C-alpha cells in the first residue's frame, strides 16, 4: 500500500495522526498548525501589546518548555515585540524540583532568555520537604498551590513584568471545569475558562495553550526534541483531580472533541445575578499586602498555621477562627515580606525622579 500523503500539504508523507482532529499529516504541517492555533488564540484574545514584558512560568516540564519554545518562535515570526523571561519557583522538593530546575537552566541557555528563580525557602522560610515533614502527605498540595500562586506573582514583580503566561493546556482546563461542576464551586466555574485573569492592580495571568491538547504538546516536544523533565511530583498528587483526569481521558478516547467541547460548555456558563452578589470582594491582606478575599490572605494563614504548629487545622475556610481560638499570633511570628505590585514600581520613572 502506498504511504498516505499529508492531509494538509498533500505533498509530504503523513507520519502522524493528529490527536485533536484525527488527520494524517506530516511533521512540518503539524508544527505549523500547532503554532498557528496558539497564535490565533493569542491574537483573538488580544493577550499582548508590543513592548510587554512577559514572564513564562517555567517548571522544566513538557507544557512550560513547549510554551517557552512556542512563545519565542511566535514572538519572532509575528513580531509581537515582547520581552520574554523565564520564571521558576523552587518549592524545595529534593529529587524532583532540584532536577527539573537544572532543565530550566539549560532552557535559559537554549532559548536565550533571562531566568529568575524564587524559592519557597526564601519567601516563606519553609521548603515543601519541611512542610510535608510537618503535616504529612495528605494536604500538602493545598499548601503548595497557595504558596506557588503568590510566589509567581512576587517573582514577576521582581522581574518588573506584569504579565505571566503559564502552560495550562486544554486538558487541564477541561478537568478543572469538571471538578468545579462536581464540587458545585460556582465562582471558580465562572473563572476557570477565562484565558486571562487579573485582579484590580495585580499581575495578569494568561494561558496561551488553553485550546492545545496535552497529547499534541507531548508530540510537539517529542518531534522537536525539546529538553524537558518528565518526572511527576514525588508527593501525593491531587486525588480529586486524578479522578477527573481519568474520566476525561476515557471521554477523549471515545470522542477526541470531548476536551474542547467541555471547555466551550464552561465558557457558555453565566452566573446568575443573585449568585454573583454572594461573592466576596477582593481586598488586600492586612499582613502582607497581597490580594485577598479576607483580612489575611491564604498564604499568610497557612504560614501562620505552620509557624504555630497548627498546620493541619488551617486548610479549611474556618481556619482563622481556629487560630484565633487559641490566642493571638505571637509578635515574633515569621511573615511574608510586603507585596509590591510591579505597576507602581514602573511608574517610578516620573519626571521628578529622573532629574
Ligand atoms: Zn504536510
Ligand atoms: Zn498575606
């Protein structure tokens, strides 16, 4: 039987079946459609302006490595005019993050981008190894997720960038839609499909891979021979997400468009006015200045729990009451440095300061 020719260029030999569409295509056409779809996602959402300084949240894993490569490629091909940085968070997980950070350091050379690494240890005084030693493996993902979110914003602030892009892919977003439906978390359901989120004066966060299938990201990394780190975190993964993931993979096997269809369904949800009214206003944390929906932000509450030896009781919404019931925080409590948004820092270049 004659080899199949590429369904897109009708010229080269098809060597792969595209996971998203089932088309038999050649390698070069695969690279081009994958990159072009990401470019279309970026331009349709008007994610960037020329001159933007953008940090790529880089873990050394396949998603963020492919993101760094594709952002660099598109920035050059389409003259986005972006200044790109790599931003990595060192959670302090021996045998996992230390190895993946070596990958990011090689990416820094390969892609010629400045790299900033910020560690939980320097920001919070706790590595994840120390957190797990204190609280065990059951809820450590809660600490890690809260700490990472704030660490990324603080790293971006240090780089003077006000836009972070992350490697979240279509599978991640579809899983999150399913999880939020199953948990009845209406506020998050409304937010989780947005390509770009931002608070009042906080750092923008975007997901250029919002519609990119995980299988295609793996395929892209493989055929481009990109240098990435492929070990899973050594601490227990988020069990609930694991169920959603397995379910989604089953749906995808039966019908590949299931992933994109779930995202579209999520996008079509609209919050009723009376549901919106119950949502908390954003304010700033009284202790560290980071955005928060309570007096203290989640990171400060979790850190106080760790410092006071009450970590296992601060992962619920009633955490503050439990801490207060034991008494006020000691004066010498270790806290997070005050948060500075990058925007005011940029506007320091006022005429009075330049003279
Ligand atoms: Zn082709
Ligand atoms: Zn705080």
